[in-house]
C-alpha cells in the first residue's frame, strides 16, 4: 500500500520536489543502487513518514520474494 502511494506520488504531473525524491528512491530500490538518505530530510513530515513506511513494506516484500525465487530472477520493488 505505501509503496503504491509513493509510486503514484512520484509520477504526478507537475511533479514537486517530493516526487523527484520519491522517483530517486524507487529507482534505487528497483535497481539495487545507492540512495542518499539525506534527501529524505528534505521531505515534508507526511512524505518522510510515507517514505519510511514504503521502505518497511519494500523490505518485507523483498524478503518474502527472495525466499520464494532464485537470486538470478529480477526483483521489482514496486511491482504488485
């Protein structure tokens, strides 16, 4: 749920600063690359809270997914 909300906010037309940070975070999760956590401090508190909850959700989904699939398979963090 939180991942989907963050994904939706990241792709809103006329994107605000939060949307840009959400896109960077989602890209880092999807491609297993680094992300500057300091960017989260630039978010309004509600968006910061959303990002933290989305990270918890992603971690939980990723853990379950990796237990059920071979490591070679592609993982997509925002795929529902």
